[in-house]
C-alpha cells in the first residue's frame, strides 16, 4: 500500500499501526493538503458482506461525532476490494505505549486522561453510539497532551465470522465487561467497565485479570474478583480507587449510571477533602447466570451398590418414599370403591380445563392486520396511519442523513406488504435531510485554500460566490463571508458568498528616466505615489544631465504599483568631478566650390558611442565646434563625413588635455586651390583646437555638440 494513491486522493506514506481487523497508514490528502490516517480493512474480511455493511454504517455513525476528544472521521470509501476509513491524524503515541514505558502513572495524570475519555464517551453515548472496545490501544495521546478516542463504532461491526479470527478478540478480552463476555447485548455501562480497567492498568501497571487463553480471561471477568488497586499501588488515593471499584462492578446496575456521572466524580476526586474518603462498599450480588459447578444428577436404577452405598441419604427422597408407601397402603384399603364417580369427576374437570384453555387462547391471540406502506410520509402522518391500523411505532426512531428524502419523512420501515399481529411495533427509518456542513469563520484566510476545502465538502464552484474589492489587506484574503460562522449549510443546495481583497488599488508606473526631478515629483503625486526626500539618491553620471532621473530602483516602467507605495529614484548630480570637457573646431568646405554639401560629424566619448553630434548643409567654408567629455584614461574620437563619404577622424586622449589645446580639423573642398605657404600658417592657426572665433582662448565648458 505504501506509495499507493488511494482513490486518487490519499497518498499512502507509511504504516503506523494495525489490529486484527484493519491496518492503519499515515497518508497525505492531496486535495486538502493535510496529513490524515487511513484505516484499511484486512483482505480476509472483504468478502463478508454483512461485516462490510455494518463496518460502513457504523463508521458513518461515528463520523457524526464532533468532540475535541474524539478522532474525527473525514471519509469512508472503497477502491476495488479495498475498504477504508479516513480519519484525523494525531501526532503522538497511544496510551498502551505510554503504559508500557511509564506505568504506574501518577494519579493526577491518570485522572486527567480518564476525564477526557469520559467526556468523549459521554458525547458518544448521548448520540446513541457505544464504543464496545475501550482499551489503551484505542486511546491516542497527542504531543500537546490532548487525549483522542479512536475506533468509535468499529467494534460494533464485528460479526460471528470475525470473532474467531486470531487477534480480533485476544487484544480486547482483557477489557471485556461481564455482559460482553456472556455474549449478551452491551450498553453504555459496558464502556464504563472497560474504562475502569484502563484506569486500573494506568495506576498499577498490570491488568486485573490474566489467563492462559481468551476464554479463561473472559470467565474471570464473570466469576472472580480482582486485587484492589491500592493493594498493588498504595500511592493511589482512596477516592480514585473508589471510582475504579465502582466502574468495574460485575453488576451493571451498581456501576455509574452514565459516563457523565463518572466524569463528575473524576472531576472532584483529587480535591483534598476527598483523597482519604472511606472505601466504597456494595451489597452482596449473586448473578443467577454466573458459571457454577453443580453436582451430577444420578438415578437410583443406574447406581451400583457400591456407589449407592457412598451416597449421603437425601431427606427429601426419604419423605417422597414414605409418602409413596402411605398412598399405596391407602389405595389397597379403599380397593375399587366409587371408581365411576372418580372417573366422571376427572373427565368433567378435564373438559372444563380444555374449554377454558381454548377460550383463553381465543382472547389472547390478537387479530392479524395489514401493515400499511408509510415510506415517503411525514413522521406525523406515519404515526397516524400505523395507529389507525392497530400498530405501534418502535422507539427510538432510526435517523439517517438523506439527500433525496425530505427531513422528518420516512425513508424505510422494517415490515411492509405483509400481515402482522395487532399492536406489533414497526421500526421506522426517518430522514434527517441532507448532511449539513457547519460554516466556520473563514475571514482572514486565503480564498484559494478555503475554496479547496469547500469543494471537498461538496460545494460546487457556481455556489461559491465571490466579490472582489480593493483593501489594505493583501490580495486573495477573505474580508467578509455570508452566512456567518456557526451556521449550517447543505453543500449541494446552499450558496456561500465571500468578499475577497484585491489588495490596494494599483496604477501603472510611468517611465521617468531622463525626466527632471521636478517633473518626476509631479507625475508621481498625480498617481498617488509617494516620493520622500530620503528616497532621492544622487549619483554622478556621464550620460544624464544634472537633476535628471537615472532610474527607478524598486519598480519598472509599466509595472502595476499599489497606490501609496514609496518610490526610490536615482538622480544625476552631473558628471564626476574628474571628468573633462573638450571643445575644438572642424573647418570644412563644400566638395565643390559654390555647390552645397551634406556634413555629418559623429563622436564617441564618455557619454556614449557613435553619437551624431552635427548634421548640416554647407555652401561655403564653415567652422563647426565639437565638444566631447572624457573620463580618466579614456580616448574620445571625432569622425567627419561629407556627402556620406568618410573624410577624416581625430582622437583626443584624457591625459593630453593639459589646457594648452590641440589641433583641430581642416577639410578643404576638392576644387579649392591649396593655400600658399604664408597662408598655411594662417589656416592652421584658425583651426587651432579650443579657439573660439579666433580669440585663442581654450574652452573649459561648452555645449554637448557643436553648432548648438
């Protein structure tokens, strides 16, 4: 089974226990994402239809129990020949393991455990469910100290075919009540007897009755007394011993009247004024059904002279013998006097006796009546119909959940389409309507998780209504629910509505890169986003001008941002302190004098690669200033194109910028006559780098590109 997905929902993880009827596994419920315990019926019982029917019926009855000290039953199902029950998984040990390791337990701990078991039994008995198999193996102790009683109703399912299976009775016979051992119907007080034995074992570390076989132990429950608990463990308070003695009385009428009465006694038994109370006493009780050794019945004719000689004279036999002799003598003395009179009187008396007997039978034998079919009628209508036909309704009614039969209407009857004696009791099974689910408080939980739980209870998606709204809660959190906590719903008919948070209202994050800081503030304020002064981070930049936004740290452009969110900006403080700007002039003429040419100047520097700095149309010789920015240990390049043809390029090194300037570029036209020797010096001087309109001053600052 380990590794198997039972019914496609329960993933079997490991085996955690087992008994004569079933094996118990730890499993994972993949639908509700929780750990569960799965009890699987042993294979030797899968063909016993009567057992399976009772097994499932009683498991469903136990599922109706809802108590903190009862292991909850979640599901009952079948996959092929595998019958299983899914129940609450309790992290901890069972009481039997605790007794084996630590017994005898302290009185206060044993009483605390017994109180919780009694509380569970009180709840079960009030719901007409009798455990019938209370023993330490069926008592789970969670790691938090909570006591959980398991296997409610399962012991009821044991039939005659299972009582003989090895292990199915041996494990429980030490906790049988006397009436259980007799094989008669057991009631609520049988569970209290078993609880008394559990307390005895917790406080003494031993069982009250031991034997070589289950039968011998069962006989001891019927016939023998047990050692007082205080004789085994003198540290047990007298008040606690009194509870054990009363719970373990062989006569059920001398035990506690109910689990609730025993619970009240346990609640007060450790109070100081009760610890040394007198030992409880009971009147002598002789069970007429108890097993006795009786003398053999012997007839005189079959006795030998030797054995007859050893028999003690029986006074009654002697009297009978004397009486017989007297009657024989009397008969001889009277002879045959008045025989006709004696015979006549005898015949008359016999005739009268027969006539009276016939008359009495006629009076005692009630008439037969037809049983009306009341299935589908309401309870009141069924009562009326049966009573009008001279029949009675057996109490209590059997009540079961039904999806198809309305509440308080008859689902089934045990006798139908037949004749029965008048005043016969008819057992009715009445509908409790569909099994309702109690709504708990889902507010504050994630809707996705709650939805899976509701689907597991039988709700469909169209009956789980959702309204979404913005709130301060994060998205998918349930804000409201209708109906409220504690109400009951039919999962197959009723609706449940939720208001679910969408989180805070969001806006689209704008692209703020290269926007001025003041413009960015206005844009963010319009969108109800917050920009605090401490969230403005300045840093130098070769690319972005001073007070321009470099980036948004915590969001990207286009992101959905909740209103009221804080935004962090990185803003340019201008070029670094060690950056240098350098401006020089490009003197260029048209390709053909008197005609126009297209001029393009590209440059690369610390601000970027292959930047188009200047594009213009010229018809004569012009001076075009070009400004570049350099970082330490870098080189800037300036490239000139005329009419889309490469003309020349110039490199500027950071370390060459010592303030003395450097040569510019001169690009003459193709048909322009070359300058004379004297004019060459003049032209070179005009194109001197850093010269502004021939004034010979080197610029330390300038525009980002020439001509602007």
